[in-house]
C-alpha cells in the first residue's frame, strides 16, 4: 500500500513574501499568524511579508518564519492532511512535530524561538561556519574531516548522495575545503551562515535548550516522525524529546531519513513550507517517488 510522507524545510528556504498568500486567502492562517506575533512579542509577519533578504537571514527571524510558513500550510490543508509519516530538515523537525500532534502550535513556536536565540548566541562565542561539499563520497569527506588538526570540523548535513555539508571552526573549514578539492570534490564552498550548526560548537545552545524542552509537553504523534539524529521512525514521545535535543550538535541524516521512509512504504512526498529545496533532495535520493 502506498504511503504519504510530508517533509518540512529548514533554515535557508526563506524568501521575502513567504506566507503572505496564506494570510490573505485563509482565515485560519490569518488567525495563526496574528497569534504568532503575540506569542513572539514582535511583528514577525511584517518581516516575512514585507521585510528584506538581509533581515530574514537573521537566525532569530529565519527559524520562526520558516516554522510558521510550514506549520500554517499544514493546518490550512485541514482534513486532507493525512500523513502516514513526517520528517523535517533540521529546524523543519519542529514543524513536523507540530504537524503530527507531538507539540502544540504555541509550544512549538516558543521552542523554535528559544532555539534560534540560543544558536545565535552560540555563534557569537567563536568564529565558525559551514561549507557544502559536492561530488565526493560521504566516507571520503568524513575521513578528511577527521584528519584536520587545527580545530573542529565535522560532517553536519547528509543532504543527498554527493552533497554533504561540513561544519566547524573557520580555519579548520578552510583547511578542509582545500584538502577536499585536492581529493576530487567538484566544489567545496563556504556558506553564508551565522555559525557551525550541527557540530560540537553548538553545545552551549544545546545546554540552553535542554531546560525548555524538558518543561514542554510532548504528546503521542498521529504518525511516526523520522528524526534527523537516528534516521528511524519514532513514535515514543520521550525518545522524540531526547532526539530533538541531540539534534543541535549531531548531523542531519537527511539522505538516510528519506531512504528509511521509502523502505517503509512512502511513495509520495509532499513538501510543506517555503521553497523547493527538499523536493530537489528527495528527487536525488529516491528518483522513483512522486513529489508534490
């Protein structure tokens, strides 16, 4: 039997004007966006609908903005939103957990904002960055990262076969990029990001988020979530909670998540949220599935 998977994008999918059509066309969307402004204590809809690329790039704006667009899109589907499984890329995991009933909208938004602020603070402690590596096997990238001695550099995002993002100290990343190109990578490109997400350098953010996650109610989901940390179907609220916390310092196993969902019967993937990044990645990981 064919199963429907819904996937939710992470940071980097944002664009100015995101969510405006939902706000104008759906009374439910308008209510939820207005509620979000109240919960956050500032006008995030103004930043999303009429802001600037530069403003939207700030982690404290980006993360709640992408989360809101994704969750509200799911809610606006109403009864036609019948997922057999969900997954989200990094930040998108929070959207997935609201969509499948583990977190309430308000709790999800508060956690995302807390996470964004904690990550921004961690980024300011030390110069750090990320780089996209194209055209090299995962094992080769991992081996080169392990051999770098002038700082932290780790595999952070397994996006699709032949596309892996590394994360760490600025000097260590630059060193790794040179070695990766020498080893045959098509590209090893430093990204315009605020810091070393999904690396040990995010430990201060993990510590800060731990308390907030601990105090939040996690419910039994309506369908399994394939979590970034384990790339396995999870339905136990306590395990979901533990994996969600580890996510900040652990790699995003996106390739492995999609492969596991396909293995478990997913034949149709729908991306909910801004952009089409995940549709492109799913196409490369599982060319045989239907993508919406």
